[in-house]
């Protein structure tokens, strides 16, 4: 498969999670998987567990959009950071191994959208060259 | 952030709603948020409340894909119109403030897809330059 | 509507299904709607009914992304094949009527992502010129 040109879709990702299935009350889970800025942001929201779950689904969706091999236990989901800009639109920043994976595939940008209801979180991601 | 070229993704949006949480039995809610053509269409469907909920999720997803600041109570969701073409594919037309927001960001097109089950509606939107 | 240039989004599709609503225990349903390779793959997974349901949602989402008229009973969902590549990323191959529909619209590529939880499957598809 040839690489796409700049702006072409490199991959898409979708994920959904029951909010109750994301252990955001567990500090070890939270510190292993979220950056300090993500933790501050989620804890400032009206429903922190919903915000953590939506962000978790977002990280999974972004991971899928990068099209890299199954992550396994060592994958650092903390290397995928999702924070709102001034307009509240979630922006993606990749660090460490996630950034290396994106760079190796010439992925220049990842966009994400998050949604949560009382019980569920859904996320969608698109990676572009 | 530089603007993308024509055809590039400007933003994505996802939303999901419990059908029971969208008050489509409330005429004030319906008339405030849906156009006359949308209301006719939804009322002609086998399950009007599911159709209204899917369209509502679609409007939220489109709003997110435009990447504009949090809407607040004054936002006219009626300015985002979703109607099927001859093939049944939902087409997006923006009016008023939604059109102004899209124009100001050089967004030329918005695509949307809707899905509903017995209890839930899910929608995805993509805005492109 | 003019056709987009190579790489532009031709359409998007989203679908979700309750896993319990997809009759993957019914051999007639399975053989009518899945290819031999899809059946082998799903049956090799830890939760075959979840894998069949996610793939079914994927086929529906892909169908929507092609933007063709409502399929009716004769549509061969088996003409839409979703199989993982070496990295586990789902790849789409179109056959028969699905391939004809894509070709007639100058759709060159379809990307899909699948997600399942205990009870639900969600899929997203994007068709590009």
C-alpha cells in the first residue's frame, strides 16, 4: 500500500466503554495512563469518572487510528494526551512511543472527538498524513 | 495552526444519546431545535422518537466537528439541518450562526452518519475545508 | 455535487448494534452474511458473538459510507469483507455488488474501525476517492 499525500486519511479509530468499567477511582491506573494535565482537567469537570472514561476511549480510538500492532501491557497510554483548546475542542499531543509510531508512518495530525452519557463513553479518532 | 487545503479534514465530531433522554414528545423542544422539513421527515418514520434522537445526536456531532466554542443556551440547533437525499443518505445544510461559524473557518462541507438501536442513537460528523 | 479529488472523503458511516441482536448462532445468517475467512476469524476469537456483531456493524457502517440507495433484502453483506492485517488493523475488501457500487462512485478506499464491549458493538467507516 502506498502512502497517502498530505491531508489524506491514514487511519480511523472508534472505541466505546462503559463508564463503570474504567477504574478512574484507582490512583495507580490513573497515574499510569493519564498525564498530570489530563488528571487536573478531568478532576475539574462536573463528572470526573465520565471525563476519565471518555478520555480513555479517546486514547484507545487514537491508538487504533495509528494502525500499529497490538499494544500489550507495556504500551504507555500516557503517551497519548488529549486536552481541550480554548474553544473546548479536544486536541491530541503524542509523546514517546506513540509519537515514534506516528512519525514512522508519516502521520502528521490526529483529530479526536469524545462523547459521554450517564453510562457510556464513545470516541472517534482520525489520523492524517 | 495553519488551515488545511481543500478536502482536508477540518474537524470530527461524535455524539451518542439515550433515545429516552431526548424530549421529542415536547413540542417546544422540537420546534426550537428542528426545521419544518426535519419534523415532517421524523414524524413519517416508523419510530419518530428514534429519528428525532438520531438527528439530535447528529446536530451535536456536527457542532463538535465545526470546532467552535461551547454553544450555550442561545445556540440554534435548528441552524443545522439534516435531511436524507434520494438515496437516503443524510445531507447537512447549515443556516444562520452555524453557517457563519463554518464560513469563518473555511469549512466547505460537512458529512454526517446516524445510527439508532432500540435504546440509543449514535452520530458521527466530519467537516472538511 | 462534484466528485472530490483523490484522497477526499466520499462518505462516512456509523453503526451500532446490541451484540444480543445479531443472530450469530444462526448458521444461515452467518453463511449468508460473512465470508469463509471472516467466519474462521470470528470463531477463533475469545468472544465469537462479539466479533460477529462488531463485523456486522462494520459492514453496515461501510454500506452507509458508500452512499448508495437502501439495500433491501437482496443486498449481499458478504460482498463487504473485513479482515485484520498483520498488525490487527481491520482491512476492507469489496466484492460483487459492493465493489460495483464503490467503482461507480470512484471510491478508491474504505477504512473501518470496530469496537465492542460486553453488550454492544460500534463501527465507523470512511470512504475516500
